[in-house]
């Protein structure tokens, strides 16, 4: 998770580029906390992107996924600093499925709704990995509070996204 490949859409049509763009470079990402380190490489995680109100930074959120285990952690890769920040290690919250806290999962989707809420659908979760699909429904995450919430609220989704204190402490800014 330390090498981040960048695809430049502004290079469309140049020689050796596809009509859509060109692979521009690889950026090295670092851990905001050297004790915690970088996220474990994984597949089938879900990601979503949200920008600061002034578009000076973008946060790429990543939840869950699978590799040598199935994960329940939540990370942010802040751009342009390219620093990984652990938001939630997944160790707090219920260990059985409920309507607020998702368990470890892979193959799910995360969708930014409005400016400050994410909705997560589907995937497969532990402990019942034998099920072909997750059955507890959908999960909602409030980006301004950095917390899973019981229900989706369109009024909250319409609120301006504000860079969280956890991210701000690492990257600084206004």
C-alpha cells in the first residue's frame, strides 16, 4: 500500500497514451504514524473519495477487504500528502452483526451520498462467510463525525464535508 499508481486523465490523446489518459507515475505513500504503519495490502475493499471544501485536499477512504484475513478497519489516504491515516482499527463495537457496525467483509460497495455520508451495500462478512451475501442490509457512515450511524439522514448527507480532526492533525491546512 506504499506505491500509489496515478492515471492522468489530462494526458488523453498524447502519443503512447490510451484515448482515456496515461499512467503518469507512482507516488510513494507513507504512514502518518510509524508505529501503526500502512494498511495491509488487500483486495475487495471498498473505497470512496471526498474533497475538502476548498479542494485543497482529497481523502480516499478504504474499508474492509480480504487478503490473509478479512478486515474491518477504516483508513484514509490523504492526497496530495499521500499519507495513510488509520481512522478505525475495527476493534471497537459489537462482534456480532447489528444495524450500525459492520463486521469484517469483502466484496462490498461504498457510495458517497451528498457531501458527508457514505452508504455501504452487500459483500460477504464474518463470522458467516459461508453465506453468499451479507444479509443485515446497508450501513451508513457519517464522514463529519467519523462514525457508523443507525440510519441514513439526507439532511446530514447534504451538509458540507469538513476534514476531520484526525486527518487535519496529520496534514494541517485551513
